[in-house]
C-alpha cells in the first residue's frame, strides 16, 4: 500500500515538472531555419514574399500581423507562428539597423566558408556605439544584446 502511494506521488511530481525543463534548449539556428521555411511556405500561399517583408517592423507588430494572417487562413499552429515571428523580427532588425548603413553583400564580403557571426555582430554593435559617441549616428540607434544574438543567428541561416 505504501509503495503504491509513493509511486503515485512520484508520478504526480514528475507530471508537474514543465516539459521545457525536461528537454534541452532548442538550437537557435535550427529554429531560425524552421521559421524561414515556414514563412516562405505559408506566406506565399496568398501573396509574394516582398509584400510580407516591407516595411521592417518590431517583433510585437509581427506577432499581430502573423496572428491576423492565420485568421485569414495561413496554415500555422502556435509553435509555428512563434518561429515565423522570430525569423521576421530578426530579418526586420537586420534591415532597419544593419542595412541602413550597408547592404547584406557588404556583410558577406569576399570570404567564403563559415563565419563567426556572433563576433561580427558584437563588433558592429561596438562600432555603432562609437559612432553614437562621436555624434555620427543618432543616439539610441544601437543594439541590445538580444538583437545582436538574433542577427547573428539570422545571418548564420541566410548567409551560410
């Protein structure tokens, strides 16, 4: 009888542990790739991708837009919506904060092979802070650490 009671308590306690605590953290690049693929597949269902990407928006705006598109029939579940929003937000951040100074081709340069996108984005974040301090860039236009991390993952996915 006591054994059954202890087993029942153990089952209840294990069930109470959130699933996220039981699973390893997702690979950011894999999540970004999934978001990109879902975006390209689901959004071309009704219109071209260029229409979907202009103008760049904040993540909160993308949440509302993707939610509205699902109401119109975009075939995305809740998890897929969050992946698409993450991809769109990273792409928008790159477009508004990086592409305002240079094109993506300048980011790539002539080098081939794997790149250290994290180091590059951190270096660019420091460069923007220097420009702000010199009065050559508008104050407050810099990057948050989260934005730099998302841009690094975005670049890893779109420019292998």
